[in-house]
């Protein structure tokens, strides 16, 4: 059952998370690479990190947590242990990111320590991995055609079972 979910959902899950990462930081990387070319010997990495030096990566991390929460709610009932673990894996990073972003609400440069900036990046990528896991394990809802075919097969099985009893 688990393997079936993983193999059935992997394309959508990976494409959704990849599109989110590209949309969040990919475009900033493109802008940073263009700007760094204006400077002779400009460093793309430094220009890229300059956009997030005030802790701005915390905002996409917090927004991503809302998406993960909605995805978890779509799962319906999970086992108690899995539910508690998934929500803890979600809530603890949210609290950390919110506190760090709250320490520098104006996103001023050099206010947050390097450790806090690294933690925000770690939280951002952790939440993307968590979102990927939630999407991979999401129950598959059959299309109307698949549901109709399944119902037809069930009816045929009932008829065949009734015919065998006669």
C-alpha cells in the first residue's frame, strides 16, 4: 500500500515542491546572477545571500507551513502517533522561524546572527522535505471514470457470486 502511494504520487509531489522552491528562491538567484555580472568579478553567491541577509527566507518558510497544514488536513485520519509526529515536525519549526523573524521585523542587515540565518535556511528546506513527504503519502482519489469502472467491477463480482450460489 505504501509503495503504491509513493509510486503513484511521486511525479506530482516532486513537481509541486520543485516549482515552489524555484518560485521562491530560483527567481532571486536569476536576479542575483544578473546583478553580479554588472560588478567586475561579482560573486553570485554573495549577491544571492544578500537578498536574504535580514532573515527574509523566514517568510516563505512560514507561508509554506500553511500549505503543509492544509495538505495534512486533506489526509483525513492518520494513526495517532503519525499525526502527532507530523504536527510536531511542522509546529516546532514554525515557532522557531516566527521567533527569529520577530527578532528582526524590518529585515535589517546584520541584526540576526549567522546561526539564526542558517537555522532559517534549514527550516525552509526542512519544511520543503516535510511537504514532499506529506504529498507522497497523500491518499489518491480516483477519477470519476476509475470510480465508475471500480463500481462496475464490484457489481459484476456480486452477480458472479450470486450465480455461483444458485
